[in-house]
C-alpha cells in the first residue's frame, strides 16, 4: 500500500508588493521552514509553487498557492486530487486576526474564522478536516492607530517593525511545530505549540 503523503500549505498572495504583508505570514513561515530543511519551493503546477522531500521519515509536499488568497482552495484541491492527499494529512499555515501578534495556535479542523483563504479551502475541499497553524497578526480594532482601518486594508499592509520582530522570533517555533506535526501528528503538535503560546 502506498505511503500517505503529508502536505503543508502556506497561504499568501503572490507578487513582491505583498511579500511583507500580514496576510503573507503563511508564505513567509513556509519559506523559513523550507530553508531550514534545505528544500526549494520552486516547482510549478496547478497555480501553485511546491517542493517535495522526505522529512521526518514522511513523504512531504510543501505548497504555496499562487492564485491569490481568495482562490487558494482551487490550487490546494488540485494537489490533493493529483497527489492523493487525505485532508487529515494537511496542515495549513496562515495569519489570524483573532490572535495577538506573537501568538501561535494549532487547531484541528473548524470554520474559516473570517479568513478568506481558509474559506476557499473549505469550499474547494468540501471538508474542514485539515489542521491549521495560526499566526497571530492582531485585529485592527485592537490598536488606536488602526481602529478605523478596514480589515481588508489591514491584512494587506506590511507588518510594523514590532510585529515583524515578534514574527521573526516565532519562526523557529513554527518550524518546530511543523516538524512535530510530521513526526508525531496534530495532537502532539497542538500540545507543544499551544502550551508554549499560552
């Protein structure tokens, strides 16, 4: 019987103008993890950039959808079908408005929580049975200077220096959480990341 392939998806928007925005936290985190593992995410298929490798004894696919956040699910669904990936073997890395900057949380399943990329995945995959690693970016209402900023504009703005520093500091912990997911599964990764982030 063929081995189950594991897929880690980083969400974001393609293009240099979006590179350092809050909404691209998933892309940036996946790039960091790939770099730590010596893996290039450079092959192209189904409107996505991807790389494959054996990590932690598993056959792993790292994917960055390139058809913009709101249509991420179309790309992911193409990979799921082509590579025969089970939803339970998917972990999606993305920004989260409901977590403060510097906070991380792994969840197993659930709704979109207002995130258009996750909403697209839910529609295209027809299930919520995939794990998520959420990277806190805060909500515009939480700060005086962004209180009246529309969410759409807030997520597409570059991270301010303080938030960027928190994000950079968290990258090794994100990579550790992804390795734990590959080695021991989502429950162990939740215990590790969520405990450290509380």
